C-alpha cells in the first residue's frame, strides 16, 4: 500500500458523513507505518475502543469505512479465526466488525459484518511480522496468502458499497 496523508484518509470515507469523517481519530504515526507490508490500513479509535476504521484500494480508488466491533463476553477463553488472514487468536483477538452500508441503505441502518483481527493488523499476521501465538501450518505460499487477504477484503468492501 502507498503511504497516505490524514486529508486523503478523511476524504476516502464512504459510510459516514463528511462531518463525521472530519471528527474521527486518525493515527498520528502515519509516517512510521510499514506501508510496504500493508494491504490495507486499519486502526482502532483509542477514544472509542469499539470503533475501528479501515482504508484500502477498492475498484481503483481509496475507500475508507467505519467499523464497529461487537463486545466480547468476559471470562470466556475461546479460539477464533479472522476471516481475512485466517489467523487464529485466543480470547478477544478476533472481533465481529460491522460496517454501515454506504448510501441510502446505510442511512436506513443496513450493515454488513465479518470477523477480523481485533487490532486490524491482518497484513502483518499474514506476512509473519506479527504473531498471535504458535503459527499454524499454512500450505499456501506468501503471495497467494496475500492475494487471499486482498480478495476477501474486496468482497467485504463490495458489500459495504452495495
């Protein structure tokens, strides 16, 4: 992924108003992000932990979406798998992330969801730059795993864009 600026990020949101996009929290460490290792930029809002954001290339343009993480039941230890990168996490490492649909259907309350790494670092997990525990054997070579992440993300963004 190519490095982006805060203003590019804010202009890219498709499922919230321009006013909401101006008010949301954008990472202050954009210059230090590992852009060459990212298929998308994902981050959680430190002021609102249930909120997350995702920016990716979609249909030849940058698209950003607002996400909401489902709350987890405390005290339950479970294994969950991210639908994007297929990383298995213990406990709350995977969250059901829902995004309001873009346009009129989203304004009427329609949303779509998928299970994602709670920290939205799927690109780093798939490349082995970040670990969620002992690695599970993966039969696909890295380029095919990266393609799988991108294809799954594109399918999710297609649903958001309706």
